[in-house]
């Protein structure tokens, strides 16, 4: 925060008097640049009130001193001279050099070497019969390639390998009593016999072994254990299937790197990272249970559904809308439930029923009274699975609600940077404080994850909000893009379809500010959108990477407009809820 205050004071003081000329580039970071695409950007900041020319042509500089220029390079060498000038005529010059060349074509291997041997999935593996290993090798053309047990590779036709000879592939299916793998970890051996020359042996980097015949029994642990749908990853991590309570039993049938593959049911598999499970000692049965009694009731605050079982089994929940429902699938469960006792004390639950949708998947369907989903939590009480349903508040006015406001990033997690050097963590806190003031002016009770520049892990934020149990959560962020000229504006995000209406009304009012639309994004895999416990929205208020958006967020009055728009969106959403 000190950095931000200093920066704002710096902007103010320099606006009142001539500043010593300077030129600081954000991109490129070097004077000499070799690139493989024609579109490039020169971005950075100069003194407030200074002008910039590029190769003699005057360029646009924003009032903050930020600038962003687009280049469309021709093949070969180019040079650009930037000159920054202040109002006293003092100048500073910087030269940039680019060499633009098309990406080099892949070349054939001409010596008796292996350029690469790729095995998918990657990492150390515990395998089971039926698992498939896809292997790709690049080596000298017209060679004979075999694994140590004799399975051959086939050379890919040139038309299917980007015009390069010497690409070989095979798919290996793990067999019962496989002669390539044992229960002990070992590395694979690749034998390459060129058309002429000596035999070449290559050893894999990863280690492989067979999983125990009956697999392993795991038990969940840690802050927020979660299941993954697959092995893919991006900056938000793998796609989450859902979070689990602690001490839930899972059957591991294989392992890829640090992820166990778990067999949820006959036809469903998922993955869980090893840090979230303990291996249960030998002698444990695979997770499975008959279901028993089901009970539905309400207390003074919530409605509940409980399902009696004999083991803590994995589950998944999701929303349905029009009409609104909560669906919970329990894996490994087989029905021995012959009735559902429903008490008149429920207020949000309209009806509860179940179906055995697969031989080992038991589905609970909960019809809701209101169209808007207000949240649910799933947990175990002993071996009873409990689904806790939030009721729609009696009074749909801000003065009667508790709103959680999350200022994204903080402390060592700086987030994205603007061209002037401002940090996302500082701007989100300023916007969050404005939002808090506007909400409190309308009577809302506001809780915040942070009110100063402190580090706060997202897992801790998640657990903080679960403990506080607000009526809804608003998480404030700023977006960033590699394109500082075209990409700007606002977007809102949700994961669960029942929470989309809140994100839509907020986005609509922020667009009324004249902001460019970046979209309403669903199924978003951000941790704080993963809440099922209460409606939530992630607001990417502006693009800190765009000079105009950056200039606006530096303006306290504009931050206040953002806060006003978010609150108007919440109020519109509450009005919609009243009509349902």
C-alpha cells in the first residue's frame, strides 16, 4: 500500500510541475529481440505530460504516462527509435531492434541418436490392466524401434508428421500378467536399430510398476480435498469435479505422477492428488455401501436431507434450473432405502426423491421452493451423508443481508501489473473498500477477507467464508492480457449454473458505465467460484494491462462508480428473487 500511495502522490506532484524525462519499457524487456510472429507490442511508461515519438512519428501517451504501440514487422531486421520529451524540451532516446523470422521447420535426425521419447501419461506410473501408454519417438528415419519385450513402433507417414521423417509411435495396452511391468518400479528400455549402424539403447526417465491387484484404499484428508475430472491442467489447475469431506473412502486403481486414479463406480473414474489422501492399511474393503433410511427436516435456519450408509462414500453435486433442483450422486452406493421421511418443518425443500441411476450410483434429487439457489453444503455426520440447504432470506433487502467482499491477491501474491507499475493487489483492495462503503451505506453487513496488504491463501479464504456463512460472496479482481490495445473491459464469472443470475445483473450495470464487454463466463474453475454454500461472483472489473482501464482504476471516483454498479447489480438480482 505504501508503494501505491507513493505512486499516486508522484502522479499528482508531477502533474503540477515539469518532470525529469524518463522512459521505462514493460515490453520488450530487451533492446535486441528475435521473434517468430509479426505482431509485437511496445509498452511502458514515461513522465506525465511527456510526449513520445517513434521513428519520428508522434505516438499517443495516456495522461498517466502509459503507452502501448503495436508493431507489424516485416521479415528480417527492423529498428525503432523512441524519443521521450518533456515540456522543457529535455529528451531521452532508446533504440529497439527486432529480427522477425518464421518458426524454424522441424528437422530430421541425421545421426544415430534419439531426440526425444515421450510417454503419455507423463510421470511415474502405477498401472492396471487395460491402461494405455502412448509413446512417440523421434530418431533417425528407416530404423527399427522396439520396447524391451519386443513391441514394435511404426514410423509415421510424412504427410501425418509435418513433413518430417523419423517420427515413430506405438500404443501399449497393459495386460494381465504383463511381461513388461511388475509390482516393482522399473524403467523402460527402448531399442533403436538404424538401417546402418550400431544398436542404440535408451532408458525412460519415468518409472513404472503394476498397482496391487485389488488396488489401494484411500481416505481423504487436508483443508479442501477435491476430485479432478482428468489429468489436464491450465493456469487454474485441473478441472474439479467437486470437493469432498474428510475421511471419505476411495479406491485407487492406478497412479499418474502425484495423482491417484480412483474408481468411483463401475463406469466413473476421477483423480485426486496424493497430498489429499492417506493410504489405508491392508485389510480394508473397497468403498461400497447399501443405503438405508432417508430423512428430510428443517430447523430454525436450514433444511436438511440425511442418507444413512455404512461407509463414507464419494459424491458429486450440481444445480439444475427451471425448475431449480440440487442433484447429489453418491458413488458406490446401492439402494436399500424403501422410504423417505419428509417433515413439515422444511421451508426451502419442496420434495426429495431418489433413483438408482447405475448399479452403484445412488442419486438424490431435491426440488427447491424458490427459483434462485441460495446454497447447500454436503458433509458427513458419522457415516450419514447430510445435505444442508440454505433458505431464501425472509427479507430480500441489503440491510438484512451479510455480504462477503474479497479483495483478490495481497501480500506476496501481487497479481498482475499495469504499465505504470501499479499492482493488482493494491487496486483490488481499493475497489473492495469502496464496495464495502457503498454496501454499508445501504445497511448491509459486510465481512472482508483482508483490509490491508496481507498474504491470504485462497484455501484459507474459502474456509473463512464457509465459517462466516454470508448470504453471498463478491470477489474483486483485475484482468490482464498480452494485447494491451484491443483487450479491455469487464467480465463476471460463475461456476454453478444456479448462481449465474447474480453475475448477469452485475455485469449489466457495469456495462452501463460504458465499459467494453469481455463476457459472462460460466463453469469457471477458480477456487472461490467453487462454493456451493452460497451465491458467489468473481468480478474482473477492468484490464490492468490496458492503459485506459489502468488510468480509470487509478481514479478514486471511477472506483466508486464500479462499486455503485456492483451494488446496483446485487439489488436488481434481489428484485428478481422477490418475483420468483
